[in-house]
C-alpha cells in the first residue's frame, strides 16, 4: 500500500506492521542526469522490493512517500543541489519513522539512494531501535548489487544505467561525452588513507565521477532487479526479527 495514494481509512485497515521509507537527495549528477537521481532510484527499488515481498509472502507492506532532500552539502557549488544538516536530516527521518510506528507499522526499512546519508541513517535507525518499541534499519540499494558488474561513481555507469532503465526520458544522452570529459576517475583527493576533499567540485569539473557512457538500460534493469530482490529478502528477515533487546550484562 502506497500511503500517498491511500485514504486514511485504507491506511487504518491495512494489515501490516512493516513499512519502507525511501530516502534520497536532490543534488547534481553531472550535466546528463537529473538532480532527483537518488530519490527516483530509491523510490523505484522500494516499490519493487515491497511488491516482490508481498507477492512471495502474501503479507502487506506500507510504502511511505520519499524524503527527497538529504545530506548533500558536498555538491553545494552546483546549482539546484539542496541539502540539510546531518542533525536536521536525522531528526526528520527519525520523526517520520516514529510517526509510521505510531500507526502500528513498527518495523521500518529505510531504502536509501544517496551515499552521503549512510552514516546519519545508521545512527538514526540505531536510536529508533534502542529507544522505541519498534525496529528500524537502513538499506542502501547500490550496496546490494554486484560491485564487479559496474562502477558506482557519481552520475557514473551504475546510476546512469538505472536511470536509463527507469526514466530514459530524463537522461540527456547528447551530453554523455561532455559528462565523461569533465568528470573525475574517482571520488576525492586521497593521501595517506585520507580524503582531503570535502566538496565534489574540488576534484570533478562538472560533478561526474566515472564514465556514464558505460551505462546501459539492460544493465540498469538487472541492477534494479537485484536490489529489489535483496530488499525483499531483507524485509522477510526484518518481519521475523525478535524485537526484544538484550538485557544489561
């Protein structure tokens, strides 16, 4: 059940204690990919994973509306990028999760599409689990696919492939050469195991990392399908998880 499309009475009648919350970002992804890449992909994986779980288990999942702005100040030099502080983001996600739990959907999987959100989501989900009667965990969809099949980058082959499959009309194919020419080979400026760069503009002229010309819609379909399969399996595990916390030792 998609909350944004349901009435409150539909939601009240839902026989579910499991919910998914897509979370992404509104940020630059080079000259060829939309600012909403991270939220579009997270929402697609969340929907497909929930559908697969429901079809395989005959159990219900509530799909919450996506959170479209995240921790993305590292892209601030590129017009259109939006961001909030980690404190604001953690509070917003936590309170959204707790509002889902208040309606009886006690087990929440946050489906994430932005690397900059990962640390804050881990902390937020731990806090929810430790200090409420419910459980939360974060699933970053691109961490669930085969790293040997495609390079992640930023607006690189992985994200461009996913978009070419999900929203081909949003990929500016006439700008792929430009994106590759002005992009970086890797993320950051590394010395002695330390990334000295804080902002993507320090090492990428146009924000791209990786060669988006290697993107392919068929690859994108496999990646999204693999992520949805992994999410469905995670939902099964979370649905069966014992929520009682360990006693003090």
